[in-house]
C-alpha cells in the first residue's frame, strides 16, 4: 500500500475543507448537538466493540456498569445502526466502526491540541499546512521564568546528535554557531530557508557564514515570508514558536513519528520550491 499517496490525499482533503467552509456556513444535514453528546457518552462502548464482538456480560465487566445500563447502551447503539447482534454478541456495523474510529481520533486531537497549546498560540494564525495529529505524542518544551532557554537547549541537543539538518525559520536558527561551538557547518550537511533580512544579519555577524557557502557545507534559500520554525533532523522533526516582539523561542515541539516526518518533508519541499537559492 502506498502510504505516501494516502497521506497526500488526507492532507489535500483536509485543506480543501478548511479553505472552502466558511464559519457561518450551515451544512444541509447538521447533526444535532444532543446526538453528538450522546455519541460521546457512548464512546467507551464504541471503543470496546472496536476490539471485537461482546455480549452484555462482557460489556458490563469491561465498562464496569450495571446490567440495566449495559442494556440501555447496547439498545441505543442498535437503534442508531451502530451495532447489531450476531449470534448473541454485539458487533459494530460498518457505520459504527467509522463513528468509533472518528470518535477516537477526535479525542486524540483534542488531547493533542491541549498539549500543543503553547505552540498553537505562538505560530502564525494562517498555518493551513500545520496538522495536529502527527504531533499528538510530541515532546513539548516551553520557556519558563526560571529557564527561558529551555526550548533553545532542546533544539541544540537534537542538532548535536544529527548529521544533517534542514529547516526554515522566521529568525536565524538560535544562534547556530555559538550554540555548537562553531561546528554547525563543519560537522553536518545543512540546508536552510531564511528571510532575506536574516541572511543579511548573519552575513554581518557570522564569520563562518560566507565560508560555509563557498565550501558547499551550507545550502541557503531565501523567502519573503515564513510561518514558524521547522527543523528536520536525522531522526526527529520539530516546530518552533517565537515571541513576536523579542524573537525569542517560546516553545519547541519535536517528535520521531513517521507521519510527522512525512508531513515535515512535504512542507519543507513546498517552501523550498517557492524560494530563491542564495549563491555565494
């Protein structure tokens, strides 16, 4: 199975929905709030049945509910076509399987959004390409009054362990040389996309910058606008959020999830294709 093709289709469909639906639009058949609440309320049973058919006694033991409650729950699923009895036990129908999967995905995304709140609050509001799901289990490192450099420290620790590095950023990568004792370009392959004014700042302040370009250790592109910081390491990918006034990194989120790398590779390729290469 071509996972890349499936991933592309999922992201494309998600973006099309995001772009075409207006906040005030009302779908022709909107589900009533009470019905949605009822589905969530019966979520534990839907999830339990995802593991296979269960009889009422199994349901009672699995969920820790009374016989009367299990009867009420299973009857509700049957009435809505989400489950049916098959030679005694209850099993999800095709419709019920989809509802159960979407309910689990919804809960996972709500949990992810809660964990990623520091990042979501700091990145560009027009982040249409950002997908929450791949970062559901990511490490979230935030700046604190006692340690305002925690996100930077996390970023640099991952960079030290990586033999290659690609990324883009709204500011220079935290400062790349001083953070690695001047060995960023010497020890690894680096490709970056920066804003034009950031490039000028680096050229004026970083003695190794032009030398790295000439030696081919650094490949650099420029772009007029970038939404946040994206870091692609050997084994992990990360997103950085910055304070708009100070430019300091407020949060860094990183993960080794395969789907996050697929997302990061596609986003990076899209921004790279819409950038200008810098010639030494």
